[in-house]
C-alpha cells in the first residue's frame, strides 16, 4: 500500500522538478488521485487547504519521508526538490521604495532598489520567480523586537515637527546619519514587511528561497537607529523563522559588522551569527575576533575581522571553510544571508576589492547547502554596482546564467561607459596576508569546538501570526469590490513571454486530458486502495507503476516541443478568466 501511494505522489514531484510539465497538467493529476494540491507530499505546508482529505494527509505524514531533498535524493534527480521555488518581494509603482529620499548628499539611495528590480525584469529573471507585493509591517509586528516608545516615535516624527521632538531624536539617535525624511515610517514598514513576508512563506513551505533586496538593514537596535537603519528587518525575519525552525544561521557579507543582529541574539544558542567585515577605525567599530557571545549564546557569535583590499580569491578561501565548519557543528534548519554590496570594489564607502563573481560565489555556496534560505540586501553606495550585484545574485540563487551584456533598461545610461554586468577589480593592495587569514580561520574553527553539536530546543506551540497575507487578500477584495481583479490578484499575475493564447491553451489541455485519463484512473485506484487500507499484491503494484511509467513516456513523446507554438512552460500566469476551468479538472 505504501509503495503504490508513494509512487503516485513522488511521480508528481518528479514531473514538476525534472520533466517540467505545466502546472495545469499537474493539477489534473493531483485531483485525479485525490490530492488537492500538486505538491501535497509537503503536507505540513498544506494542512489548512486539505481539511477534507484528513485521512490522506495522515497516510502521507506516516509513510513519506518529508525531509527537504529526501524525495529528490531517492529519485536521483540532478537538482534537489529544494531550490525549486524562490519568492521575490517588490513594491510596485504605486508604493515604490525607490521614491523615498534620505536627503541631499546622503550616501543611502533607495533608488538603487528600483534599478536592481529593473535589471531583474529586463534579464527575464522574474519568469523564474514568484513575485509578491507584501503587506506593510504593522506596529505590532515591528514591536516583536523594537520597543513601543521607539515605534511610536517613528510613527509620529515628520520633517515639520522635528524642533519639538529634538530630545527624542537625540534619545533614539535619529538625526545626521539617520535623518528624518518624508514617509520615514512607511519606508520602515515596507522594508520590514517584505522580509517578514519572505520568512512567512518559508515557514509555510510556500517557498524554499526568499529574496528581499529592500531588507538587510542590520545596524538598528531595539530602541535606536544606527548606520542608515531604523528598523532591523533581519531580526524580525529571524524571529519569524524561529517559530518553525529550531536553529537559524545568520551570515553577513556586508563590509560593516552586523552589530544590530549580533546584539539581538548575543545570549541565545538558537541563532548563530557569522560576520565577515572590515575592522578597526571603521563604523560601527564592533566585531572583534574575541566577541563570541555570552551566557547560553557563548561561542555562537563568530566575527572575522578583515583589513583593506581583500580580493575574490582570499575571500573565498576564508568563507567556504568557516561556513562549512559552522554548518557541520551547528546544523541550522534555515539560513539568512545578508548580501550588503558595499563590500564590492569601488564602493563609495567601502575599501574591499571584491567583484560580483566573488560576492556571488558566497550566495552560490550557501544556496547549494540546500536549506531554507532568506537572501537580503544591505549596504551599497555605488548604486550602479549595487543594482548589478543584486541582479546577478538573483540569477545565482536561481541557478540561471545571464549575459555579461546588460539588457536595455530604464536606467541603461547609469552603467556606462562599458554597459557590462561584471566589474573589474582595482589595483589596490590586499592588506590581508595569507598567514593572518589562516590564523583567524583556525581560531574560529577552534571556537566552534566549544559549542554543543546542534543544540536542541523545546519547540512549543507556534504563536499566532501577526503577519498573515490572507488578511491582506480579504481587506483588498473588500476595498476593490467593484473591480474584476483586486490589487492583490493583479500583483500575483506574472505575464510571461511564452504564455499561449486561449485557443492554444484549450487545444493543449484537450491533448493533455486525452493522454492523462488512463494514468489518472490507475493513480486514483492506487489512492483508493490506500484509503481502504487493503493489502495489495506486489504484482499489482508493479503493474500499476509500470503502466504509469509507460504512458508517461508516451505523453513525453507527444508533448509539444519547445520550438512548437503549443509548448507550455508554465500556466500559472493564465488570465483569471481561465481559472474557472480548474473545477473541470
């Protein structure tokens, strides 16, 4: 019984990952065998949508290995099932974070987010992403880390009421580095809400990788702004991840030390922080090799202090062994990677000599660990290189190669005179000699020997979510009752270049229906047998599996090829008028 049911569900997973069948066909197979979601094998993510299939849910829970990558490992796929889904947060033109302005001559330019997003669009990377417009973080969500007084101050402070709030501004360190500007609190809500949404999606199993280039603001403290950062979206996202993950690893490759995140988790072993940064007479002045945590968190904070001019080769030689050892000892269940682009060569405030390839290798290495992963932005003050970097690292996370020739985009003139993606290192000297890097690496590895392997924690009932995207959907549909498509629905509609016209889709669906019918009958029979808890002879199981496999091969032969206009890569972006047909399936 287990073998037949497992085969049916795993065949669906294999089809989605390796054979790349269109979603519509997968939905048809799923309904045919009694599973209400195409990837119901990850049943923990779909409990709320499968209330009518409680018996099937229990069978799946009891008999399937639901560990990340387990099915891919069994099927010997080239690429694990993890790393198949990435969500990418972006606010559209009506609330574009690029419109916010820190002030004249301030190095922080939110416009860089708009430039990065434009490159991601024009490279076509959005076609490999689930693009979402997250809710703005509520005061209650932000208060999970920040003090109530500080949140109220951010809500109330405006450029025109600064004189009467001068004492509070001094108290909360708002002023020169962290100026008051129009829309300050809304800016904080967007940044924090995007990181929270990505963490929420990872917790619910909606995605394996979350990307928020608007986030990564790692300096702000519980009741204090610092280093251009007002709300620490990283801490908020990690707190969200800790609801469902016992241990979270935080990695920071910004040139500045991630002091706000380290301070927040300095006395706990549930979060390990690792920061590679410039140290010395450099902001924020923290991150010494001897700063290792305290109390239960002792040895769970790792700092790699660096000098000027470190290059790609040297950076990779320290990053890979340190992170390898951390993962081996700590065994995290999720990873948060802060990708501050001020560690790139030529940055306005930076002093490293790392190129996009060196920076991207860190993302590639962490991605290949095959753990749930949240990728965030951070610093970066030469905005043309920031946009290049984050577009490139989006491609790296997706395992997609993109051209060195930049596509024409709204900000094309920013990238002159060469108009290339990759940047060349400068001729600055590397003041990090190999002996120094080796000694620090050895010291960090020695520190890790003092920690408990994979510290265990008692998991309690998951607290109620302050952040729930379904609330936004309900509110948005109420506000747009007279509209055919609410803003929430439109945001989740991604137009792809390869989407077919309605007649082509209908014709393709007819072919799929004819080919899938006998397969569906056999699969339905196997699930029916499961639900009746009958014993099935091995010969019958092998016959079912053999027939399904044979008919699948026939389907592959008849399926329209990529150069055929009837080819369907993904039907998720079909217009909402088509969605009424899903009941037919």
